[in-house]
C-alpha cells in the first residue's frame, strides 16, 4: 500500500498541479459564477501559442477593460475558437466576466477561465485515493514495526500455503497462513512472501499479546 498509494498520490498531485498551472485554476470559474460582473473589453493583442487542445492551436488574447469604479485593467485569456480569435485579431470589443474583488481574475463571457476545466479534478481524485492507501499502508507499517520491537515470540504451525495473483521479480507471491498459541490464547496470521515455509512446518512468529491477530513471522 505504501508503494502503490505513494505512486498514485504523487502522480495525481503532479498532474493536477501541472494542469492547474498551465490552464488556470478551475476554482476561478466557481468564483466568477458566484460574483462575476459582466462588461466589455477591448483586445489589443492576439497571438498563437505553442499549445494545442484537441488538435487546435491555442491563441492568447490580451485585452483592456474598465471596472465598475472606472479603473482600467488588463487581462488575458487562452482561446481555440476560430470566431473569437478572428474577432480579437480585428480588435472587436468582447464581453468578459471579471471578479470585482480581484479584477485579474477574468474570462470571456460564456467561456471558461480554466483551459482544462473540471477535468483537473480527475487526477486529483486519484491523488486522494493514493493518499488514503498510503496512510493505510503507513499505519500497517507502524504496527508491524511495533510488533518487531515489542512483540512476544512463540512457535507457530503453517496450516496452508496458497498462490496469490501477484508476482515479485517474476516469482509468484504466496500467502502463508499459520496458527499459534500465545500467553493469552490461540492466534492466527497470514504472511505474503515468495519463499514461504512448507505447509505443516513450524516457524517462529512475534505477536502482540493484547491483539493475537497482529503477528509477523521472523524466520521466513
């Protein structure tokens, strides 16, 4: 879980950050939907960028507008729509929405402030899932460490060895089930390894006397 969760968490976070940095935060649209003010802007520059979305070149449009208090601002937006690009190239006025609390937060009317929109939430969901798995794995690792440090040693008998669907370095991972009797009564545990003891073999395990279900083998 540590490895799997860590990889998914890291990859999902990196993709989310990269998409947000490149295309703008998706929450800009939520803010503009809530308190955006519509006005007209005057484009003064339009040029193609090196990015493409769905096979279409992304163009950057820069414009000026005046807020409700009469103060002038400049803004920019990325566009792939040919009609909007042509209109900006001819410096035709365009409708925009701006945030009165932060006029730098703008978008074309009817468009999105974020190039990728809510799609950035998809890798974020993978990152969240990876984080949950990572911390579950971390909790298991901490419990195992505590057993190695403070556990009580007892002998156990291997009652079954079964193949799992996993492999490690091209070797099948086996699940070994064992039973033991400790100071507080009978216990049972499982352990996954590529080199299990044979069924019926006697092995040494460390276990938590307060929780007989928590144990680890020490000689396999």
